[in-house]
């Protein structure tokens, strides 16, 4: 269903826009492997494009969703029908009042992901936690020219939950080089000219799987690993923009 959603959506985009798709992958991909995608986030279009990119290359993408969302009308039912994994997370304040539940959130989420052990899966994580805009960049005082600061907690939780399953981390960079303003509005008005996607395949190592919330040494190392990826991504976006 996710493949069909991406394919049909991109077909509609092509009908409305004379758009060029510039996709380059650095590394080998397979539909028989498990992947974690970490990507920058510019528009709701990103989800459509990543789903379409996956067709024939990697397993259909899925998103971790908060467990509470399953009760939302339409959204919860659609997520359940598409077999999206639901996660349960407890913050520090809650765990201080309920110490007996420490680690229970990861255990519960792991149980919901058991089915993915038998079927190759791709999980997407938009690490910035929000769509990039110049206003948000200024508000968050981002040290990056083209990105918001990465949030390490969510991806660390995903790796703690499913890390032993993933074969590789796919570092994906999306830009709309000829677009000013909202890519979605540009597409809907028939003015989307180019979409650029770059993919770097990183092997998964034990160094990035650990207890992010209780192991301070691991937390610092994980943040350094993610910040380095984001620094390189920021430079790549600047380079691609200059070429266009």
C-alpha cells in the first residue's frame, strides 16, 4: 500500500509539473535488508518522495508513531492498516515518580516491532523533529546554514528498540534547489522544477546502540556521531545549491 501511495502521488506530481528528479545513491541497497533512514525535513512532499524512492530499492518505509495516536480518528486507523510501529516513551519526570517502569517503554515498543523480524523493514526518522524554515532556524538558533539542530533522543530510542535488526543507516538529503518558499505550494501551483536526493549508506555499528537516557558517556558519543552527520549534510546542501 505504501509503494502504491508513493508511486501514484509522484505520477500526479509529474502530471502537474515539468519536474526533474535527481537521485544519487552512494552504496548498495537491497529490498531484503533492514534500514533506518535519517533525513532532513523541508515539506510534506518529503514523505511522498521518500516512499517513491523506496520502490524497487528498499522495503516500504514506515514511521514510528506515538502510541496515543492510535486513538485519533482516521489517523490511527490508517496507521494501523499500513502496519506502522507504535512506540511508548516515558520522560524523566514520569520515571522519577514511577521508577519500576524504567526500561518498560523500550520493552513495550520492542514487542510491537516483533513482526518486523520476519519481514525486511525501513523506518524513517526526520531527525530535526520539524520542517525547516528560515524562521524556525532563527528561533532555534541553529548552528547550521541549511538545517535545524538534530534531535538525538528519537533516533537513539529507535536504535535501542530495533537496532539489532537494522543492516544500515541511510543518511538521506532532500532539497528543492529551484524552489523559493513552500515546496508543497510550489508543486500544487505547477511550478516545481527539480527534486534532488542524495543517499549515503552507513553500516550500523554497536557504538550507536545503547542507553541514551541513562548512560551519559554513550549519550555524548551518540550526539557527536549525529552532529558530524549533520555538519556534512549542511555542507552537501550548500554545495548542491551552488551548483544549481
